[in-house]
C-alpha cells in the first residue's frame, strides 16, 4: 500500500449529506489535501420516491454551485457504486475514500461491502456520523438493550453527552481538475409528469443556504410559539426542515445547537428526537420496514379496496381535513404532521387498508420521504409499532378538523370547491343546509364528494377487526364486510 502523500487526493463520496457545513468527511479530507467531491446515483440500492428524487436533484444543483464557487467541480456519476469508486480512484490517484454513515439496511450492507473491497485494493476508507444526533446503538437502557418506547429513549438522549458542536465549512478546499462525470440531467431524477415538479418547485427551495435561511426564520419567528402552534395546520408554526434533514442540506447537530442558542426549545428537540428514535428502531429491528412489530397484527383483516385507496390518494374521501392533507401532499410534497396522523388513521382504521400501502404512497410523494420516520410513523398510527398509539383510539376526522383547523382556513386553501362554505360546516359539508350549500356553490356529490363511508360505522368495524386479530382463531368478523 502506498503511504498517503500530502498531495494525494481524497474522494468525498456524498449521498444524503449534501452540504459543506458540519460535514466531517469533507473536513477530514480537506485537512489531508486535494478533494474529489463525488455523488453516485446507484441503481442497485432501493429506488427513492418521485418527490424525494426531485428534492435530491435540487440539492445536488445547489451543492454543485457551492463547490464550484470554491473551485471544486462536483463529479456526478450513475452506476454501481464500487465500480465507479474504482474508476474515479484510477483517474485521480486517490488513496482515501471517505463518506457519511448511512443507516438504511440495504445501503448500510452495500457500504460495508464497499469498504472491505476498497481496503483489499489498498485504499484507506473512513465513515463519519452526521445524519442523526445520536448513533442508534449508542443509546441504551440500563440493561444494555435497545429502547422500544420513546419517552425513556428521549430521556436517555438528554442525559447523554450532547451532540458535538457543528463544524464550519472548511476554508482550505483544493480540488482536482479533469475528472469525468455526468450532467445532473443525465441522472434523470426529476419526474416526467410536467405538472408535479412545478408544484414542488413553488413550495420548496432546496439547498444548504435555503436550509440555513429556513432555520434562522423559524428560530426568530416561530420557535417560542411552537409548543402550541405545532398542531395547527392552518398556521405556519413548524420548521419545515424535514426535507432538508432528509437530504442532508442541514445537519441535525446544526439545528440542535441553533435551538440551544435560542434558549432551547425542549418541545422542538423532543420532536427531532422522534427522528432519531425512528432510526433507532429501524436499524435494530429486523423486518421493521415490512412487518408489524406487534405480531398479533400479522392476522389483521386488511381490506383490498383499490377504489378506497384511490379516493384517499386523490383527496376525494368526502372528509375535508383528510382530503386537504392528501391534496397538500400531492401539490407540495409535504403534509402537516397533525394531518399526516389524521389521514393515515383514516386509511388504516376507517378504510381498513394496510398501513404498508399508505407508507408506499407517502414514500413516493413526500419530499421528506424517509425510511426511518415514515416506517415508524405508519406503524405508530396503525397501532402495531413499538411505541404505538393504541389501535382502539380512532381519530374522528370531523372533530379533529374542528379542533385543529377551527376556522377551516387550511381546508379552504387546499379544497377550493369548499372555499365559500361557512366555518360551521366546513368539516362536515354533507350536513350543511341546502340553501347554505347553494350560496357557497357546493353541489354535494358533484363538486365535492359525499363521505366514502360513515365514520361511526367504520369505527365499530375497525374495533371488530382488532378483536379478531388479537384472538387466536376464527374467521374475520362479519362487520369487516359492512361497507363492501
Ligand atoms: C404517517 C406519517 C408518516 C410520516 N413520514 C415521515 C417521513 O417520511 N419523513 C419525515 O421526515 N417525517 C415523517 N413523519 C413525521 C412528521 O410528520 C414530519 O417529520 C414533520 O411533519 C415534518 O415537518 P417539520 O419539519 O415542519 O416538523 P417540525 O415540527 O418542525 O419538527 C422538526 C423535525 O423533527 C422531526 N420530526 C417531527 N415529528 C416527527 C415524527 N413524528 N417522527 C419523526 N420525526 C419527526 C422531523 O425531522 C422534523 O423536521 C411522518 C408522520 C406520520 C404521522
């Protein structure tokens, strides 16, 4: 093995860490000598959803511009990661490859194989933390086991040494010229449907500078009211940093320390720790992505209901808060957390459609689609996860709407056909008097659908389905067919 000389380049292999600040791999490589920044779109790992791929395209564009401004070309390549790394090593004479640790099981396994193959080639490799606040295996119960309940997990995080201070952007970056790469468009990340990306572009500015702006704006404007406003979809009261965290245009350490500088918002830090907790579960529970953690759910009588699924996806269930959420998701690639819970509950408990079908739709349409948070949240809502909301607690979409969107402003924004309806009936338009509907220009069943089911009946059906899944034997209950 050749000893690394001061001028031997290091390859910084970027993936979901598309920033220059608080980037340990980049800082370490820059301290050793020239840097080859490389992004590989590896088709052999599980594909990402459409909206997240759009966000990736934007983040790569911004990262490329930030690096170019410092005289470093970002090398983009598509193909098998190991082949491309070997190719770029041969082209540059690099003796060191460094990257940020990934946690998705398939990607982590690939990275471990790549690290050992490169070491056999005589190449030094190093991986660094940056995606989470705490490494999943570092937070342990007194007995040394993993946590399966959130509250003690978060207590253990607060008791642990705090996340290290974020690193500044390295000042001494030197690049290597002439490394061949693809164009960003050649990676084909932007979905072909013309309309969809336009809505996403109107809603989001993705890149490191945009993420820092968003963090500054949130801490200055909304952090103090977060505890009360965070549940109100009609108020811009949350940080909307989730897509940035997902693609790594900001690091959770940068957020943690910014919140601390603003006097610490414990509620906000608690929420960010849900993200760490989700990955804590995903990395340590085999089959967590595909199987209910509570095994009694293995015999849950999910319904096959393509029409119900389509109505839910299109925001046409007839329950305005659910439909507004699903349309917000389609139009902007994001949905408010409270509404994610209501819409997800409607799918699994009212429609009795398998949570995995909901998780798949979210994974394709969310700009923040994140394997850890999405899987853990769907298992939580379905009542089958580690720290699950009890299945028998079934959200009433009308009451949830009235409580969290009291004037109906959120519903009006995403369901223009109800925009002129009186607030008293905005969450149950089917009950509005005919003359009021006429004045608001609403024709039930024509301009806006009647509810696809009756919530009170659906609730009874869900409870019967739960009873069946908990019982040892027997046929699915008859009430499971109530609305078929
Ligand atoms: C069914 C369902 C699916 C979800 N899928 C995803 C997903 O794919 N990706 C994703 O990032 N979040 C997911 N969430 C969690 C949550 O809805 C979003 O993180 C949040 O709405 C993002 O908006 P924000 O950045 O304004 O949040 P804020 O309220 O500002 O919270 C700050 C950060 O904390 C983290 N966070 C907050 N709540 C949660 C939570 N319940 N679980 C995990 N992390 C959380 C996020 O990283 C978020 O950016 C899901 C929730 C539900 C109920």
